[in-house]
């Protein structure tokens, strides 16, 4: 399978614990995105990388959240001191830059986080 | 970014065409219109995109009005597997999409 993969698919944790999610993008894609989706809502943009550089972060990304893409390939999203409000589906997407105005993103299956 | 407006839900009979409208009256000249769908518990799936001209691919057709203030996604022969939430997104730059709440399409047998 050459699509975007995410690991784990499901994570249950207790409030206050740290969690880390991994995303492996499509291999030649230089852009990688993280989104969060709560029940009944569309995905919300969190942050994105061009190669290894994190170029934009949403206001939704509090200081408890950190994302890395150390070698411009896979990415990790860490949430420290989880809260019940962090319970959501965390989606990763990747794209291949084709100029400024065209950007088709391919999404992974998501990681569903439940904070007890 | 342009704001999009979509109906909350729609039904379509299996085998018939499903026409999903989207209003984006504040769209600017360099903004593309993207359509994605999300089947329950899966990540969004790309369907089609366009700028000015109508577009067709193996999944769907996209009709964009001449003033670009609205568009319609057409699934020509809907099947039960097309039941999903469909999102219309207008995007100009390379940063993240802004999704709305989409249209929940239910294909009926």
C-alpha cells in the first residue's frame, strides 16, 4: 500500500499522560499536514510541514502539542498532559508541491484518541 | 479563505445521479474548488478539483458556474458505497484546508 499510513489506529489513555502518534506520508510527497476531527465536525487544520520545516501552526495547536518531521519523511505528533478535550480523530495528510495554488492532499486513516 | 455553504443532508436513490451543491460567493480568482468525501471512520478521500472549467474524472463531475460563486458535484450513478459526508473546500495557498460540516449524502436502495 503506497498511501498515507498512521500508527496507532486507536489509542486510549488516562488524563495527564503523554501520547505520540506517527504518520508516514506518500514517499515522494514533500508536504505533510496534521488535522484534528471531533465527532460531527469536519477536520480542523493543526499544522503543516514542507520537508522538515514546520511552516504554519494553527491557534488550535496549544503548547501541549508538538509536531516534528526530522528528516522530511515521517512525522510525529505528541500531546503532553492529555485532557479529555483532546479526545478526537487525528488525521495526517500529505501532498506534492505543484506551485502555489494547486495542492491535492491525500489523507491517512487517522488515529482515534480517547482520553479517560 | 472563501467560506463555503452546503446543505446539511441529502438523499439519493441508488443508480440515480447525485447532485451536491456548494456556494462559495466570496471566492477569489486564484482559489481552487476541491471536493472530498469521508466515509464513516475513515480519512477524507479526494474526489475532484477545479478552477474555472468543468472537470470530470472516473469518480465524478464538477460543474462551476461562470461567476465561480457556486459549484455542483455530480456522482453520475450513485451506489450505496457513495454514502458519505461530502466536503466542498475553497483553497488558495498551500496550507491546510478549511473544512465545513459538509453534506451528509445517503444513497437509498
